[in-house]
């Protein structure tokens, strides 16, 4: 398995020195979707010169761009995502994560099955763009404290299977999976759809090793699923030094050895 970590580009050299394989950074730090093409083009050398490759992007849609309700603007959400995917392709980024809990929160008066269908419409609109750019669009499970839709791996898998595109896959997040007390079988049953994974401790969403957490059920589920692709730490990192990042990587290797 290849290990990465979500961090600011300023920490890239420390992460590289620690021995990680790749970086995960925010959409805004990599593709500058609110900026002009000229601004993005000027920043390309900066991203390409980072000491590790950027393989996954997070924080796709801000909560100010909701997919539901009176302020919803599906066209703007699709356009922003298209810009992100097109620019990510220029940077050889492998995947873009669709978490965006605030943007995908259904209004209280909206039936969840209707909201599910609307999210499927959004992902269906993104699928051909992802196919064309070669950047995988990964749908992430988020627990109920962050949003009221796609709270489980199973829910996300339903979306992915409904859309039916090889460019749309799953991002399985251990923190949200554990918070929802979802079965390991959900991971194993959907093994064919998993393209990326996140990990953090269950109690306070810290980096592995920064507080007690039993990752064995998650590790065993991935092992049973035959998953050995990419996994990144998306968590609070207490010690953002080379030594701190090295200890996190050591812990990851012990979990998934």
C-alpha cells in the first residue's frame, strides 16, 4: 500500500523526508478553481516542483455552493468541479474527492430519496468529465455529524453503481466508517469500487499514533477486500515536524503490515 497525508504544501518537504509516497492537498491549494486560467497556469510550476506527487484533492465544493435548497446552483457546482478535474489532469493528479458535507446537506423538508437522486444527477454530470480528463472522481462516506446524505460506504457505493462509470469510484474513510459503526462487510462487498482511502482516529480525528485507536477492524476489512492502493492520513497532526510525520508513517506501516 502507498501512504500519503493531507497537509499544506508548505509541509511537503518534511513529509517527503519522512518517507511518505504522496501528498493530498486541498482543491484550492492545487487548482485555484475561483481564479482565472492565467493565474492557474502561473502556479503550475510551483505544484509540479513539490518534492512529492499530489495524488488526491479534497474540499471540492464549499458550503456556499449547496446542491440543494433555495440557494442551490447545480450548474455552478458542475462547472467548478469540471474546472478542478481539468486542472488536476494538467498536474497529473490521480483523483478528486467528493466529500463536501456542507454542500451536500439536504434541507430538513426534503425527502432523502429525492436528495439521493439529485446527488446521483450531479455525479452523473461529472462522470463524462472525469472520463475525459483521466482523473477519478471518488465519492466519500461522511458521518451524520457532517451531513445527512451518503453517510455510509454502502450509500456511496449505491451512487457509484447507479452512475456506472469507471471514472467514478469510492473513497472509503475510516474515521466516518467507524463513527457510523458500519460493518467491515460494507468494505468487502464493494471492494471493486474502492480507489482511495482515508484514515484518522475515531475519538478526535487525529493522526494514527497520536491517540489510542483500534484500526485492526479497518485494516482487516481492507485486507479481505484485497485493497492495496493508496491511503492517506486526513487528520489533525499534533507534531508537524519531520520526526512527527515519520512516526505517523511508522504507525501506518505497523497497522497495514
